[in-house]
């Protein structure tokens, strides 16, 4: 296990997310994808798909991050397994859940990070977006004067007039919004994947100053 990641943070992250990974992340030992290549080829997994798994593992494999506020914290660690194909292409699991869940964390053929339950729900356009979201939730919870949680139909009372999307999270089913002194996180992936509208959740982090709103990340 690698416990000091400050000099081994994947590139392409914002300053806030890089600090989060470097400070709070560790890397667990995982079985190398290359060791499984012959076994995967024998079972019909194309070489280019195995290359995708290899690239994902090289960048993210074994990464353990603090739990997020939804999806029972997210994957226990990131590591590609269980490639499967359908009419859209090849999918693979992004990592095992921390707790027993009725869905899996999955990477789509186009690289989206999401959950597969009764339906497919893409949470973020990339796994980087998921990591950015974890970093932002950690940051916002440290600096907010108040955190308000709304669920189900309660989220429809939120007025996002004057808010801008937080683009680095690359949100799809899950999005973040920045206002004058607050951040709003909307989580709708579980509701979409499990056909469970009451699973929609919003977290409102209020009373933030400029550092709390951005954490060193420049505006768009």
C-alpha cells in the first residue's frame, strides 16, 4: 500500500482535487490487468478493451479516497474489473462498493462514470469528474457555516437563479452549482438508476466566502 500520494497524484485535476487526493488518498495493492490479459482474451474480451482497463488501472488503480456523502460513500477503491459488452460497447466496473448496494459503479463505453441498477445512470462524464465532486464536497463541508439536506420532492424548492454550474465536476445525473455565497450539490443518480424519485438528494453548503466557493480553482 502506498500512503503518501502527494507526489503521485494523477495529472489533469484542479488544485483543489489534487490536494485532496494527495493529502487524503492512499493506494491499495491490486492485481495487474496485464497479468489477466491472457485470461481475458480467452474469454473474448478484445485487446483494445483490455487496453482501456490497463489505462484506467495505470491512472486510478487502487486509489482509496474518503467516502462521499452519497452512494454509501462510493467505491471502496478504484480498479477496473468485470468487462461486459452490449449493443453500446464494452463496460467495466470501476471498483467495489464500500457497502452492500443494489447497483454497481461502472465505466461506460464512452468513459462516463455512473451506477448500473435497474437502469444506467451516468453520474459524471469522466471518473475525474467523480473525484472532483468528492474533493468539492470535502472542501465545502469544511468551510460552510451551514449544510442543509433536502430529499425527494423537497429539492424542487431550490431556486438556482443566479447560480452557475461547477464545470470541473463534469456533472450529468449529479451536478454542482455555485451561487454568491453557497454551493448546491444535486444527486439524482440513485433515483434514476433505481426508479426511486424519493432518492433525489440536495446538499446546500451556505455561508461560504470566496475561498469556500472555489478553493483556489479559477472561474470559467
